[in-house]
C-alpha cells in the first residue's frame, strides 16, 4: 500500500493540474472598450474573442451625438460577430441625477428595439462607489421585467472594501440574487492580490464576470488606492488575472480586458484615456507586452 501511495499522489496531482487547465480554458475572454476602431484592427480579429463590452449613459438615445457614436460601435460589433454587453452609467447632461426605474426600463427597451442582437446588460457601472444598493436593486428588477429573456447583471462592482457588504444589501433589497454579477478587480490585479474578488465570491451566489480588469500602464484619476503601473507591470497583472483571479472559483465565467487601444479621448465623452491607460495597444499603435500575454493565453499570433 505504501508503494502505491506515491503513484496515487502523482495521479491526483496530474488530475488537479488538468482540472485547473480545463477551468482556465472555460473562462471566456472579451475586450471592453468604447472605441469602435478595434473592430477593424487585424490584431483584434486575430484574438478571435467573441465578447465585447461598452459603457453608455442610461439616456444615450436622448442625445443625437451619442446615438450616432453608439450606432457605429454596435455596427462594428455586429459586423465582427461579437456579442456585446452594455453597462449603464450616469447621464452626461445630468451626472448627479438618479433615473427612475421606469426610465431605466424605457432605456433598455429603446436599445433592444434599435439593436435587437443586444441581449446582455449590466445595471450600473461601479455602483458600490456612489449608489445605494436599494436604488440599484430597483433598477435591476425593472430591467429584468423589461426584458425577461435578457441577461441582466446585478451591477458592475469595484473591488473595494465594501464590495461584499454592498452586494449583500442589494440582495436583501431585491429579495433575490442575480444570476450574474459584474466585477472590476483592478486593485486585485495590479496589487497581485485576491482579497477583493474573494469578498464578492464569498458574499453572494451567482456567476461572476470580470467586466473590466487588466494591467494599468498609467493613471491620473486621483485615486487613493496606489499600485504600480507601467507596460511591464501591466503584462504581469494581466497574466495574474488569468492565472490566479480567474481560477479562484468556477463561478468566474468571463474576463473582459479593459481596454484595447490608447489614443485620443473619445469625442463622445464616454472615454477616459486622458486619466487612465490600460491599453493593449499604445498611443504609437504598437502592441504592448500585455497583448503578448493575452495572445499567449489565447494561443493566437499577432495580426
């Protein structure tokens, strides 16, 4: 029996490694970026990802300029065969205004009518920063009712200290748990830690999509949370997202890297390139080390 034990342990270890590889392979990869030029970039096409994310003001269709921009983005996503996820955010005209549940439902219905292939939504961007859980819970319930066949994420949450408690309060207010949560775990990714992601996983049930994550090259957003930046660090953080954070639980189903390229800030006002740079492609249009990491994980070659 003692002679068989080392063999048994070896087989167990190999099975565990195979299971980890299988779990990693099951994590779907997407790109989050509000700029539509990535859809015509051969390097983006070469990655063969099938998921993309865009963030829009909840009243986007009330602004002609923003509507033209979103039409272009959606047309690019559709032509590229991508499945879009749309996250609602504050109005650009009334940034401090909280819409009613009826207004949120009307927004979703309008977007569904304009883009019938759009079937995935996140209720609010980084809601645990400045929104009450009960408010976002009302929005989420209204969005689900407006499109019962759509996938509606409870919210996109930031991996700060309140992420778990905020999510619990959301569930209490909604009297039900979302099937999917969104998470922006930049702090975990760039500090090479797991605490924020674990807090959400431990607080609630349901699948988790990293709707924004990745390594940060530079930022000037006055955040009190400090972490290293730079191209080399961004590559290390990107690798950590997949090797460690995405492996914390089989409930982690998707990873959206933010963002594709770094250029002039979007004329729509929904881009943040002046204060944040985590692009896989630099402002010189050259690929960064983090893109090489992603290509290796996806086993693709540069376009």
